């Protein structure tokens, strides 16, 4: 339930609403706005008697939130959320930031070489897995802490913000020490202890859609993060399982405008995992920007055939340069920009 205060409502009136909600046994979450303040009622799974609140001084209206996800929904907040990093990069505004880098951090030379080339071509953020969740326990699992330190060195050399994944609740705080954005991968979208810890880590979260998740399940996973007080959440469409074996996954571009109609959170696209096929990444990246994606995350490797993971879907650096040239044109055509 959302309590909308009248324009110019006094602080004492807002506080009275908060106290009434808490007296009913729920949590009150005030949200000051440019024109008026709203107060969200948290913790109710069923109907709440709104009569006790509707008649309080300063209350304009009480709006029921019908979605299973509350704080994530457009019913809760109509204005788009803009997630801004410390260096000024924004997700959810008119700019379309590009996250790029290898699937995994393999060596200091590899990640530095990647970061320098990507920065020169226009990438805004550097991706690279220090911890790798792999389908097979015998596959390469990443360099762990050493990989995080290498990412930090790449950031120092180039100024690129860092996006990297945390695999479990205990690893969230470690990753948050080094990363500008903590990624929760597709395999962990419904790892609720991980989501709760990530919601408390103090860093923006990149939440990828699960391999077979519905959009409602994705938004409910995001609700876990917001419920812990973290409003800086970026959603990611990265493809879902399909019956057709021609591509690794089915990149669901419909998810981009659909999520925007259901939620105020920004959503980016991952055409690398969404297709799993190198020569399909650029066309699907173009399509994602045209569909309104608030950013892209692209796998790029200096030498894809020698990559320790996901080489088949990683672009060569020169291909990434081509992609940047093409999506700038598309972004400009729809009133957005790629730096």
C-alpha cells in the first residue's frame, strides 16, 4: 500500500502517518519527492484496512499496490530510477553505458590489455569474472581474490568502473570491496540468502535474469534487494532456455519494454550470453539498444580462441569497435547517447 501525502504536507503530518503504520504492526518507508511525499507500507501479504490512514491530516489518497513485487513496481514509483555510480555513469537516463571485458580474469596482462583497448573504444565499465560459476566442477573457476586485485589495477590504469560477480553470501562483502557494481548471475537469481546479503552491501547490484525465469520471478528477486534497503538495482536480460539449439539461449528482447512498463528499475541486455555465438552478438546488441535497453554488457577478449571460458561468444577487440560505431547511430536515432 502507498500513502500519497498532499502537496506541502507538514513533517508532523508525515510523521503521524508513519507512526500509525508502525502502530498497525507494519514498516513505514517515507519517500520524499519533488512535489509531494509518499509513504510505503511494508510487510503486509494481505489486505490492510486503509480507513485508519485515509482520514489522517495531510493524506491525499491511499493506493493499493496489486503486484506481488511492491517497491520494484511502477505502482510504487512511477518515475524511472537512475542508478548513478561515483564517477557519474548513469543507468536509466538518456545515456546507454557499455560494460565490456572478458568472461574471466585470466592474468594481469590479459585484463590490462583488455581494459586499455576497451576504454579507447568507448566502454564505460569493465567486466571480468574473478569467481566463475561453471556448469562442470572441472571447468576453470577463476582466480578469486587475485582476480579482484587485477581488476583493481586495471581500474587504476584506465579509470573504468568494475563489474564482477559474487557467488555466495560470504563472498558479497569481499567483492563489494573491489567492485563498483556487484553482479548476481543468472544461476543465483533466486539464491535468496545471497540476494539479502547483496541488498545490504552498499553497492549497486546488477541482477541477471535466471535461465528459465519469468519476468515476475526476476522482479520478485529484485524485490529482495530493495527490501533490504538497496534501491540501486540494474536488471539484465541475458537470454532464457529455448528448445532451439542454434543459439546458446534465446535473447528475449520483449523483456526490455515489458520490464519498463512493469518496473521503474533500469534494464540492460547481455547479447553475449543471450546468443552464445560471436557473429550474432553485434546484431542483437543493435536490436537491444533499439528496444530501449539502458545499457549493454558485452564479452570481449584479446584472443577469443585462447579464452579460458566463453571464447565462442567473445568479440575480438576490432569487432567491439564496430559495435560501438553502430550502436551510437541507433542510440542517437531514439534520443539517447553512447559516450
